[in-house]
């Protein structure tokens, strides 16, 4: 092995590290499961190119406020099936296409 960590050992070390961090910060498995469920119940409505997301609940995040202040319509960041109806266009195959992406397919 020449000092290399095999996948199984790396996985075990990662699990131990995660368990220590959870214990250190007082995160229980139930709290983690509840958080994951909340994320599933409230999927993101907005996402930027850097992967920042917002589900529309609570205060508008700084990255979206900054884009708005720069003149970018928040609808530009809408994701998934939540696209505003005025921003989609029907296609023959039944899929919706965001008109902002039309130049990508010409």
C-alpha cells in the first residue's frame, strides 16, 4: 500500500471524523434526519452559478440581493419546476424550455 489509504479505511476515518464533529457540536442523528427532511420538504427555488440556494423562506440572501441591486431579475435564478410561467415556452416534445436558454440551442 506504500502509505496510501484504501477506500474502506478512508471511509471509516471519515465516518469517525463526522461522528466526532457531530458530538462536538451537539448534533444528534435525529436532528440531522429532521434537517434533511426539511430540505426535502422545501426544495430550493433559486440557485446561482456558485451553488448558493434559497427556498424562498425567510430573508432574501445576500447573493440574491446583490444580484437584484445589480439589475438582475430574481426569476433568472429560478430552478426546477418552479420557473415562472411567463419564463417558459412549450416544445413539441412536451418539455418546457426557458427562453433565456434559446440561444444555446440555435
